């Protein structure tokens, strides 16, 4: 059986992706699992003449607060902790409500999906911070900063949750709605 | 009830509600009745602006990767860094795939999108038929949109600057400003780019066979 294709962009046509929810859950679970080492292990390894220190995501936020950089601390906290956690909950809620054929709050759920899709990529901020700091602060013995293993698992966690959100077919939210005009 | 011909219908990309496409007056926009997603916009001259902004962005990207990005100075010890250094920062063991990912997110995918958009749209400006792979190219540019993260990289750079500010003196290089301009231009370009309008333009320019 051939696949129906769009006359305009030649993309494969499919009314609904029947495996959408399976993919959503698979990517989501992978993302949640990787988020754990991302928070336990160090994100940055800092070596200076006097000390050697490691900092986790949350540790980095606390450091910024100590330096009175409250705005930046808030950005990192929101991007690296609140957004990923919020995303996990939001995607799980959307998937569950579709499974239960819920007909309530359809507009709000659709909005929620748009927000999740739009905001997820911004979690990558911290990975780029680590990349820039590690490249910039390389002064042999005086000071050097190197990426920790958490940077890798955090980046993967963000990528996997982006895949999860993209696998969600937002049209499923509306499928339970048979009364709309 | 008979539906109008399918060329005149728009299915909302978000909720699948079918609408009949309308000829919009200049500057107007049409939204989905059910979920209010924007379906159509009519901006005269949008295509030429999109292509020129894309060309400008490519020039800036060349500058951004070839010049020093920032220079760090701690009591006479210098370290200049470029965008490539930032990518190569993840050069040990398990982190190597991350270097590839960062390279994709901040340089390769943004450039791929820009080239694909220029390839797909520029012949239309001269009134010529679209290039053979124009549809594929534009589809690619659209699907890569969430993965091109130049603007997120700039926010990351700002956070990094504040973190080292009291440890050392940082001088911003030409590449920093080029990258910043690139981000602003990309945002403008994506604002101007309406999917539906561009597909329509590609359709109109394709000779019937």
C-alpha cells in the first residue's frame, strides 16, 4: 500500500499517528531518567591556584545568588530547573488527558502544548554557558574550567523532551470534541 | 454540502479545523476559529525581506565564526576564544557527542536553514519558476526551526559573562557583535516568514504540467 502524499510539499499524509502517545512516553521517560544524573553530578569543574571545585546545576544558581546576580540566577534557575520539571509534568498531563478522552479545558490544554513546544529549547542555556566558560577560562595553572558529566546528561535530557513534545500530535486534544461547529 | 476545491482550504496546523482561505488585504492576518493559531498573513514585500535578511545573516555567521568571540584577561594572562573553541570545549571522552550537538545547534543548523530558505525563495523574486528541490528545501528549513538555537546561545553567553565578570576582565570581540546581530536578524526573518504564504507563492510560480 502506497503512502498518500501532500500535493504541495510531498510530505507523507497521515490522519493520526497511532503511535504518537507511545513515542511521547518513551522520549519523556528517557528525558526524566537523564535529568537525575544531570542534577546529581557536577556541571562545571573549576580549577584555580588555590582551590579545585565542582558545581552542580543548583550549586551554580546558589553561587550566582551569593554574587548578588539575582536576575541571572533566576534565568538559570528557570531555564535549567523549572522549565524541565514543568515540561515533564505538562507533557505527562497532556498525554494522560488524551488517553482518558477528556473533553474539558481543550483550549487551555492546547495553549499548554504550544507553550511547552515553544519554551523547551530554552533549557539549553546552561549547556551553552558551560561550553563558553570551558572555552574561555583556560589559563593553564591560574584557572581553568572544564565541563562535567552532568552537562552531557542535561543536554540529552533536553533533547529527548523536545522529541517527546514533537511526537505529541496536538490534534488528538480535539478528537474527543465531536460537538464543535 | 460540497467543499470548495482543496487548493482553497486551509487545515489549521494545530487543531485540523478546515477553513476556506481568503484573499487578505495587505497587513491583515487570519486566525483559526477554534484555537486561534495564525493561519495566513498578508505582508507585501515579505519574500524579498526574508531573502535579504537570510543573506545578511549568512554574512554575519561567516564573521562570527572567523573572528575572536571574547578575550579573557587575568593579570596579564590572555585567552582569546572563538565560536569554534566553545564547540571544541566538549572534547573529552563522553562529552564529544555534545560538541557535535553544540556545533549543529549554533552553526550548522542555522546556516542550513538560511541556505535552504535562500535556495527555495530567491528564484521567485525574479519571477522565475522554483528550483527543482525548492519544496524539499523549504520543508527542511521549517522542520529545523526548533533546533537552530543561535538566540539561546547568546543568552548563555550573557550568563557566562556575568559568571566570570568578577574573576577576570573580558573583552568582547567582533564575532560577539556579529553573532548578536545575527540573532536579531534571524528573529525578524522568522517573524516575517509565513508558511502558508510561501507555499502559495511556490505553487503560483510552478508552471502547470
